[in-house]
C-alpha cells in the first residue's frame, strides 16, 4: 500500500473483501462483495433479522479507524449460468429485499453502502431497469441514498 500511495500522490484506498479483524488491520476498510450466501432462500422477515444482527457487527469489526462498508443487494439468482446445484438464490420479494437491506444498512451507520450490483445480469443482482423487475430498485435508490448521506458520520 505504501508503494501505491507513493506512486499516486493523492493516495489510494484499499478495501479488503473480507469481514474480519485481520482484514481490518491490513486494509483501509472492509466489505463483502455479495451477502447472498447468508440471505439465500430467506423470507423478508428473516432477511431483516439477519441484517439487523449482522450489519452492526460488520461496522464494529471495521473499528473506528477503518472504513466500514455494508453491502446490499436487490436479490440474486445465477441459476441460468449452468453452475451446479444447489445455487444460492436470494428472492427479491417484490422489492422488499432491497428495501429491508437499505433500511438496516442505514440503521447500522456504516461509512459506505455498497450496492451489488448495477448490471450483473448473469447474477440477477442488477438494479438497472429490467423487463422482470422494472425500475423499482433504481427508483428506490435515491431516497435511501439521501437518508444515508444525512447520517452523522461515525466517530474517528
């Protein structure tokens, strides 16, 4: 990291793709790319319960001197990719999955909220408008982003 910061005078930020104290010690921040392994086949109530317990732990694991990132998804379904079963499929529940994860992310007050994804069509995690889901997730994003940006920054 020192070499990258030397090469790029404005500095660089390195976010580790692992929620662990070890990753938080090494990187500038931590995240996980896709939580569907924990959300697969859950009902909206189960998704809320998971996020309510898990997101604050992620923020706590990052600590006060690292960037805490909470990842949200609208859903996930890569069943069309020919990968062997069983596949982790997270239902969208008519937009409730995305809504619940945003609400719980905001409640956890991380430094960053990461959305998986804009257009990963092969994963079925896109928020880009689609025939199947319309522009529900895309239209919900600005309202949630505004609430997130209005939060008081975490103490450093």
